[in-house]
C-alpha cells in the first residue's frame, strides 16, 4: 500500500526554450472495486474527466492557456493513481499550476466552487445515456466482462450501473471531494 505524501511536492524538469510546459499532478486513490466508486468517478467527471469538465473549461476555454486539460483515474486492481494532465503555454506555467490547485481546493467541502446539480446531472447523463452504444461489438462486450473479472466486480455490475449512477446526489460528490481529493498531498511534475 502506498501512502499519500505528507505534503505537496513539486518536481521541475527544466527544458529551456520549450513552447509548452507539461503539467502533471496526482496522488493515490482507492482501488476500483470500492463502495464509493460511482461517486469518485462522477467527481472526476465534474473535475476533469471530459471536455466540458472544470479544468478544461478553465485553462482552455476561459484562459486560452492550453489546448486541453484533463484528469484521469487509472484503473488498477489495487490503489489507483489520480492524474491531472495539462500542456500549457510556457509563459503561463505558474498561473496554470495555481488554477489547477484552485480547482482542486475549490471543489472540496467549504471550497469556493462545490459541485453543482447541473454538473452532476451532466455526468449522470454522460455515464448512462452512452451505455447502449458501449456494447456495439462482441469485443466491447468482452472487454467489459474482462473488466468485471479483473477488478472483482459483482456479476450484476453493468445491470445495476445505471441505477447506481442515477442515485448519486451532491452529498455523495461532496463526501468524495473531501475523502478522495488531496490537494495538500499532491505530487506535481512540471516539464518545460
């Protein structure tokens, strides 16, 4: 088991004359097969898991400092790694780091921008309304069966998936924003 860092650290890889800086930030998250997975996944969807999520809207659409910023939670059977990924203009590197941190802190309970019902509803729609197209090929069906076996998910995982996602409320998202996101224990890597 890997523990969180006791405090945030920043590692810089200096690449003179880079036109962009690559920003990576992350920390450990619970394994995929956990009772809060649907809320953790929805939280990531709000924060950075899609084009219309917060960090992309901030760094790309609002500030125009990046072609795209995202967050991912890598699926593993054990602890996973939460990653924020943002290539940004070199001259906006410090500001971009500050904006990502502001978003991480802001979505947590007591922060300036807790998740909204509109954001949660959008994520619920993205997760559930796309399900019919998810299994258009035999290979896609096989991949989801393999996922169930690989991560020890219940046999009815996909049968109950829509109901589990639709049952999420803002309290679930707030609880995971507090429990799962760790802005003060994040490892930051800057290449640029």
